[in-house]
C-alpha cells in the first residue's frame, strides 16, 4: 500500500502561505482527483479538504476515516511545537494554547458536519477509555491505527449488510 499526503504546508512563512493559499487548494483538489483514480492507497488530507465539495466527491471514491482528536489535546500538541508553521492557527491574542484552542474550536464549528460524513470515525477519547487512559496523549500510533482498521472493517461489514462485531 502506498501512502500519500497532500497536506501542502511546505511554505516556511505565513506571508508565502497567504500568497499561495488559492494555489494550494487548486493543487490539493488536483492531487485528490488523480489519487482517487488509483487503488490501494492511503491519502492523508488537511482538515479543510473535506469542506470543498469537489474534494469530498473525490474522497467518496474510497473509504474516508475521521481521526477525531479532542480539541484540547490537539491544541496542546500544536502549542507545544509552536503555531508558526500553521498560519490559520498563528493569529489572535493570548498564549499559544488559548489562541490555538479558540481557532480550532471555530474551525471545528465550520467543518464538523463535513467531518461527520466520513465512512469511519476513530475517536481517540473512545480508544483511551477502552485502554483505561485518562489522556489521549498516552495513546500509541499503533493503537490508533488498529482502531482505524477496526472501524474500516465495521464500515465494510455494514456495507455488506452484516452487523459489526467489534
């Protein structure tokens, strides 16, 4: 299986990002169109990709998975590494965590319905609860990947008219 990431955050400054913002979305859509014609590939998109109908149409040719991370945990991860490489989050007054959390909350309000259209949802909170963790930051990439595979299997079983047994 081949992994493709079309999150195009290669721009080193906010200024360049803003200048190339439109080009980025065009490139993202073109990449999704081409990749949607291929088989047995994993494509990772940025959070905003799902709100463009043309992108969503391409994604529907495969199985879409929403990695549902609590906003608090996501804001903390981003604040820990800095928001400089994320121009949509690098704005507003306050400390890095507060402004990141506020912006993520706003983005989620705009995008939440689109995320909910995914074929499978992988809730990090649910995984943490099953494993007896209080904090999703204790989860390993392996445990998240295994849950994603289970959710995809559930989706496929339901598509076949069978009940999911997980």
